[in-house]
């Protein structure tokens, strides 16, 4: 039995069932051929469905990819925007940090300067307090020493039976010699006993000419008397002197070291020479300036106020303290020189003895030696 194989036909693809006639070609359809045709049609349908599905899936994938790309693009744009905002915030934060660091550095510098200034001020305050305490202690010690010295002098005078007149004469001599040694170019004379007036007259000389006068009285008494200053003031007027200084170991109540009374400077004997130097300098300068009498009196009042001030006393105590240190250094230097001189003397004596031994040995060799070397 031959099998019918249909040739290609221009008819549209169609489906046959077994036992039917083909409506196009009106030929009976065999059972197996119908089966193959049906399978082929199913395969074609499946292929069409697969192609359609593939095309749909591809389209869906394209749409998904486009959506993903669009989403990624939007995400990248958002990320770039966020990154730009973050960078801007970072720049602002860095600027704020730099500004804060600058402020911190400025505050630290100001704090360091303030601390350093306070340290300097505190150091200066402590130094001033220390110097003031040292000066106060030296003043107290000096006053106690002067009081003890005065008591010792009083007791000594009582034991020796010396009168106030004799003691006063001794202080006058000491004052006269101190002034004469200190001001060798000036004319200084001691008033003889029994002659009215001050104890010592000091004529200040400048360029060989007398330009002023200072008079002095020396008192070494058991107690203070206002008549001491009154009498010296009268002598000052009588002598037409520029200044009058009363050297006294006693002072009015609640006064010590330096005091002015009735136009007279009352000073401890240890302070007289310093005050005399200052007054002499003032006399010379006023002479060079050729100041009027009113100007002289005004400046004299100001000078007396300074001489009796605590500041002047402190300065004088500083001068005395430094002078004491110089004297101490001189003493140490003399002691050091004495030790050197003693060592030099011992060396010289050793050399002399060695030379004598040498001479003796030479004399012994040549036969002219005596009884032995001389020590």
C-alpha cells in the first residue's frame, strides 16, 4: 500500500483528522499521516508559542533592563547629589574645624600670656614683699642694735663716771673727723668750746668758691630735749646757713633715725654723713642753677620731706647693707691675701734654706765650709 505524500501546496496550513477527507484536496486522509500531520501542527504551534513566549520574555527583559537602567540612573543621580551634599557639608565641617582650631590656638595663646603675666606679677609681688620684709627686719634689727648700743654706752658712761659734756665732746670730734675725711675739698672747722654757735661749720666749696653752708650739732645724752633743735635753729639763722643737722642718739617720742623739727634735721649719727652728702649736692646744684630764694626754700621743703620719708630710709638701709657686704668682701680679701703672704713667706724661707744648704755643700767640697749650713 502506497503512502500518500502531499506535495507542497499553496493552501494555508490546516489540520486533518483520520477518516476525513481533506476539504482542500478532497483526498482521504490516512490514519498515520493524519497523526503525523497533527504532531507537526502541534510542534508548529508549540514553536510559535515558544517563539511568542521568547519574544514576550525578551520584551519583558528589555523593559526590565530599561527600568533597571532608569532606576540605576536615578539612583546614581541621587547618589551623586547626596555625595555632592556630603562633600559640601564636609568642606563646611572642615572650615568650622579650622576656625575652631584657630580660636582654640588664640585662646591658648591668650591663656598662656595671661598665665605668664600673672606669674611675672606674682613673682614681682613676692620679691617686693620679700624685700619689704627684709628691710623691715633690718630696720628692726638696726633699731634694736642702736638701742642696745645706747644702753651699753649709758652703762659705760655711768661706770666710767663721764659727764654728758665729755661724751658730747667725743661725738663732736668723731663727727668733725668724718666730715673732714668725706669732703676734703670743702672748708670744715670745729667751733671751740665756750664759743656760742654750732659744734661744726661746713662750708661747701665748688670750683674753688664757697656756695653754701651746713652747720652741725652733736648730742649724746640720756634723753631728748626740744631745746636741742631750737638752739640749732637759732644758730642756723645766725650763721645764715642753708641747712642744719643735729646728730643725736635720742629722738622725740615716736620718732627714730631721721626727723625734722623747727627746720632742723635730727638724724642718728650713722645717718648724718649720707644726709650731708645729699644736702651738699643740693647746694651745689642750686648754686649752678642760680635759683631764687623762693625756689631754694620750696626745694628745701621738698627735700626735707623726702629725707624723712620711709622710702629714703629704705634706700639708705639698702646702701648700708651693700656697703656692709663690700666691707665683708674686703675682709675676706684681706684674709685671702694674708694666707697667700704666709705661704709666700714660707716658700721664701724654704728657698733661702735650700740656697744656704747649697752654699754649704759647695764650700765643703772646696774646703771652705764652716761648722754647717745656716738655718
